[in-house]
């Protein structure tokens, strides 16, 4: 009887331990998928997603500003140097308000990534993570590999009044360089990690000064501690729409 009780206790406690662990770490996969990029003199973060076997890079629209929509060249930090990387197409969500850009690449993915690229059931107040390269700083290892910074935040609010431009607000202090980075969360329903959004930046506040014992507003902009991101769904929808448009139309060479 005592053995049965121990077995039941073990079966009951393991899921709790797994959930608790999931709230304290992020999978190595998302570290490998998050890269440092540069467009002109603008540096930011990008991360890879897969769709129907193809590889895409996602970043912030303002990082990719000025690039052509076809065969754009960005720079990627690899092997301790900047290397040119030519893309196929630059895709954007339907709403220009969404600060997301997607680069279609020529690369393929042999199997789907484990960290899902579609948002699921998030819980207000749950912990999330956001990744990026502030001021080009990164973890650097003896084998030459790099990894982005990982920061934690709290899922604080969502503005879904415009379904084509869903904004996610996170209580978390990010820095310049995180723009375009992924926001990762733990889906309690699926018991799996998922991508929640794409970092835009932080909400500005104005600094105050004390003059003659009284607080006065200044025009100096400071970080409010609120991170602003856009839903990953907008990026994936842009990819889906581009795939549909690139498929041969029925009756003009396409197959039923």
C-alpha cells in the first residue's frame, strides 16, 4: 500500500515540477533561432520561424525600414563578423501600424521547430521571456557560439481593439537592440512553449526634475519599464498570405 501511495504521489508531482521548471527557463532552440542583424546603421534582433518547410526571419518593421521588398540584403553577425545575407522577399502584415517585417529566405527546415509560432492561450499575469542583443552584447562561449540576452517580464495587458494590430504590453525593462526579438511564453493548455509576439520597443515616459523643491516635467524621454510588442499572429498571417499568392492558380498550371 505504501508503494502505491508513493507511485501515486510521484505521478501527481511530476507535472507540477515540469510546469514550475517551464516557468524558470526557455528552451535552447529559441536561443539558436535568435540572431543579431543590421540594416544600414540600424541594429536589431531577428528570429527564425518555419512555415510549410520554409525558413523565415522575423524582425521589427522599423529595423527593416528602407529595404526593397524583393532581394533585400541584410547583415547577420556570424563567426565574429558581419556577413551579407540576401533574402527573397520582404513581407509585411496587412496593417501598417504593426511593427513587424518578415524576410522570406531560400532556406528550408527539415522538421518543424518545437517552439510553436502561433499564439495560444495566454494568461494575464503569467511570466514571459523576451530575447535580444542590447548594444551588440551577447553571451559568448569558448567554442565561438553566441546567445542573446534573456529577460523576464509579466503579461500585463492586451489591446485588441484593432484585430489587425493587436498590441501586447509586458511589464519588463528592455533596452535598445531588443527590437525585433521574440517574446516567448508557456502555454499551460498545450503544456508547451510558444511565441507570443515581436518586440517593438518600450513605451516612453518623460523624466521629471526637482526645481526649488517642486517636481516639474522635462522633455527628456526615458524608459517607462513597459515593453510594447505585436502579436506573432500578424507575422504568420503575412507568411500564409504570401504562400497563397505564390501558389499556381487552378486552371493556369496548378493542380487540383
